[in-house]
């Protein structure tokens, strides 16, 4: 047989082949691939934000993304660690943080939040995979504590089309859109300008950049589940728990339930932030506990808390509990039998 | 009557696992016998257990099938000369797994003269059969290399009534078991009948992945022709890796979970590779020991992928050269791409357990860049044994023996599903091995 290469000849040249541990093949999935899918899944909500709140939402997003990437790059460099910008995780953090900000947020504040999210929450704890809370939520909560007024000044939806400079005062729309102060809900509902259920769905209402358009968020969530990036466990248990509690709390008022589910950052949080791999439990059982925990805390804060941050605080609290949940929901190996059961079987 | 009448469906569901491209390129190429090599290197350790001691010395003349190494140890299997000729040396060689073991090197005289008139062994009863299987040198031909007589000699007080014949062949590329099903269908059925008759199995399940319909067809047809339908049934399994792993195939075929550290016989069955069964049947008929095997030669560097019948001890380079290389290989694997061993060079001999030789070019295998672990949990989802590689890695680094034990690291079979699935490209199988080694060391220290 005539062949250009002969392994005997190659061997004579003392060629050594590559050795590595098995397996020698791998799936096509990569970390930046997953991050890219998350970015794709967030794009409908970004497009909706531009339509609802105008081009300033793009500007806010750009500031957040660029400052996240820059702070990732510079902080890694300062810590003499390898550059990790290409894993796209900083881009995702930037986009998610922007989604959690009001459109009229001063840009420098957005940048400060981004730097905090990346440098303090993520890199100080060891970078991707080691942060104990979701960086975007960490950034949002830091901004909320430092700049409460700017963080709760919501633009009117579509206002940019008619009178670009008009923004509303904080409280009314805040109550209406966020539905975070249950005591005022009756009062709020009586006020003019409460969005209809249809408006809530398509996003014709006030709120943070990315949380307004329910349909766009659900679309993104379905994409993530279809691509097997996330499992539906956390979104369903999170939203489901809130829904059940609110159903009883609202005495079976379906409108109240609708506002509770679509209002505030619940869907954005449940689909895109609570499912962050790094800060949620790794087993299905753990994810279920996590989701229900998030739901209960969100509902309790919304019903009884004096702070508006139901979703953010619930996720951050459950983030912190994740190592514990992981420990108690650890899987038992295949065929594992409890020693007791084994002894009984023998007896 | 349809071709697949009477086909059993899997009764248990196997969780986890991965779906790799099958790449069964050689499935429909008939097995070819290679010309005799000029020299064979027959290692004394081709199985799990104690190495054999050479029974010949330099300068001896040996004939094909002659015993050249045996051991007094129970868990061991004798080795035989695969060609006739002269023993040119007895010394240490490196084998496919990287270990250095004693070996007998035989220069072939080209005649391939048989050692003796082989006679069918007396195997009418249990002890006779087990002694015969031991004498044949048979080890698990599916890749594990566990001495077959040890497996068959299960304690008499254990109720073992089912023989599961493993024809899953879930590793990509490999088709040697599939060829056995197609080319030696009768041997498989005869072997199954004989083993059941002597060892008292009341049920035989030939379990095959559903991506090999032709194998299932010919087996079903043969069972029908031989009127063995009441004893032997063919079962179709979902095609996913690692369906052919012992615990997985038992779970699938019988819906029984083998506990960690236990064997199939603890749940009432024995699992044997399909080629091992066929060989047993041939041996009982002819008395000719295990001196050759079918090897799948494939990979993108190979010019003409083939299934070859090769004598044990032929070197990997010679085997590859028979199929030709179209490009310079960068990685050569003994076994499948999921669990096979990457070879340093091609000078190592083929062993009884090696079912494939794969040669890949630089870039012929996907190389994933390593990223930070994002705790996505895909390793846990992929693990068919419900282990959590990511947590096991952390426990190993923390040197937490208790934690490692609780996570069940010792039941890891190193199937590679976790590492295959990992989007961060982590060498998770190595991490698992480190965890196991650490735990073994700790246990030694305790004692």
C-alpha cells in the first residue's frame, strides 16, 4: 500500500504523540458560547427597552457594558491575572445591570455601579465562578443604597416620543409599576395612569430598562430553556411561589396577581438573575429550594417590607445561602443505599 | 412477522450520559485478517489482576496457541503465543496504559503452525467450564479486561439467574462488537445457550443500542431459527454514552441499581461482552485459545478505516499501517475516544482488551480551551452515577477526605461524560482520579 505517511516510519523518527487524559472528544459547548446565548436571550428585552424608553436606554446599556468590560480588564491586570474579557461574562453583567436601572439614571452612576459589580463583587472574590452573589444584583443594590432617588425615578413609557424631557416624579409610577408597596396598592390602583394588563405584557409602563416588556423577557427565557442553558426549575418555582402567595394575599384578585407577577423585576430576576450558575445550587432539588426561597422572600418583602427591593434582596439572600443548600441537597451516588436500610434488609 | 418481532424494550431509564457523534464509519466493512507480522510482543499482563510469569525462555521455539505465560494467582489469565516462531527475548515492554510489564517477544517463522491438535475442553459442569474459560485466556473483550473465569465463578449461594450480554458498544467509532454480532451470530447464541445450561441462567438478554438495528435483526432471526426464544431475547437500549457500562446496562435491562462497590451478581445477574460470549462458544467447540481479536482502526488520519483481525502482540504502528495513513497523526488512542488511552508512540503491542486503535491529526479532535468553572452543573447532569465532579474537585483541593467520601468519588468509573460536557474544558476525569487517589492514600494512612 502506497501512502504518504507510515506510522512505522514516523516511529523510526522517534516521534512522540500527544498524550492526554480521556476523554479525547468533547461537546461543542463553551463558556463564551453560553454567555453569547445569554446575550442573545437578552436582546429582545433590549430592543423593547429602546422602543419603550428611547435611545437613552442604549446609552445607559453601553456605559454599563463598557465600564464592566474595562473594569474586568483593568482589575485582572492590576491583580496580575490572565485576561478574562473574552469569556463574555463581564458583558452579560453589564447588560443585566443596565436592565436594572431607570433610563434617566445619570451615566456616571451607572458606571460606578458597573465598577462595583465587577471589581468588588466579582474580582475581589476570585473572578468568574467564585463570586458569592450575582454581580449585577450586587451592583444594583449598591446603587440603590447610595443613590435611592436616582434609582427610583422612572420615566413615563413612550414619553421620549412626545416630550423628551418629561419624567415623572418618583412615587406614583413607582408604586404602580413596581407594585412593591402593598399597603398603597389600593390607593395606587385608584390613581390615573395605571397600566392595563395588556400594557404590562407589552411593556407600556414605567420601570427599569429591561423589566418593562414581559413578552420580550419570556421570549428570552424560552430561548435559554430551549438551548438548555438554563433549566426551568428556578424561574417556575420562583414565579410560582410568588404567584401562589399573592393569590391568597390579594384575596384571589387576578389583576393584583397580574401586577405582582409582571410588575417589578420579578420575571427579569427569576429568568436571568436567579438562574446565574455561579450563585445558584447545582442540583435540581437545590434549585427548587432556591426558587421557592426567592419567591417567599420576594412576597414577604413586597407585602410587609418597607423597602421596595423584593426581587433583588430575595436573590441576594438566597445567593448567600447557596453553599448551604448545595450541601444539604448533594446527590447520593447511583445505587446508594442508606446503611440503616441495608441493615434492615440483611436482618 | 417483522424482522424485529419479540424485541424487548429497556425497562429502566439511565439518567445522565452524553450524546456524542457515533462515527461508526466501519460498521459495514467486513473484518479482514491481517498478514502475519514478523514479530509479536506478548505482554504478560493483558488483564486486570496479577501478571503472568513467562513459561518460555529466549531461544525457545513456540507454536501458535502455545501457553507462554501463566500465573498461580486466581485473578489472572494465561497468555498464549499468537504466532509460531522463536522467542527472541523475554523482557520488559511498555503497554498501552503506560505501565512497563514483562513480555515475550516472538520472531515469526511465517508458518503459523498450530501448537497441538486443539481439543474441545470438557465443560459439561460448572467447574469444568470455569477451568476451561480460565485456560482459554479469556478476559473481558469489551475494554475492561477482567478475567472471565473470575466473573463466571460467582458464589454458588448467590441467586444469579440472568445473563446480560453487552452489545451496546456505546463508544464512538468502535464497531468490533457490532461486526461480531453480524459475522458470528451463531457463536453468540450458542455461547449464551451453553453458559446458561452449565451455570443455570434462566434468562439471557442480548442488549444492543437502538442505533444498530441490523445487529438486532440478525440476532433475533438467529434466535428464532434456533428456537431459543424462550431463553434468549434481544433488547433495544437508548443510544447514549455510557450505556455499555456495567451499571448502566443492568439498570437499563433489569431496572436494578447496583450499589457502589457491589457487582452485578449482587443484583442477580452477570454481564458479559458479546464478543467474549462468542469467543467462549468457539473455544468450547475447538479448544483454540485467545490469540487474536477484532480491532476497529479509524480516526481522521487513517486512509481506509477497517475492522481487522489481528494477532495479540502485533504493534499498533503495524496495525495502523495496514489501513494506511493519509495525514500525519498527532494523537493515537487505544480504545474509544471517551475512555481510551492516548499512546506516546506506536511501538506498543495490542492487548486482549483493546477493541480499537484510533489515529487523529492535529486538530482532528476537538480541543476545548480551558475557562473558569462557572458552576453550570453540566458535569453533574452528565454523570450517569449521580456524582458531582465540580464539588469533588473542590473537596480534593481542600483535602477533605470525609467530604470526598460522602460525595461518593470512589464509585466514579471514569467514563468521561462530565469532561465531555464541561463547557469550561476542565479535565474532570483527572480531577476525579486525583480525588480517588487522595482518598486511597488517606485510607492507607488511617490503617
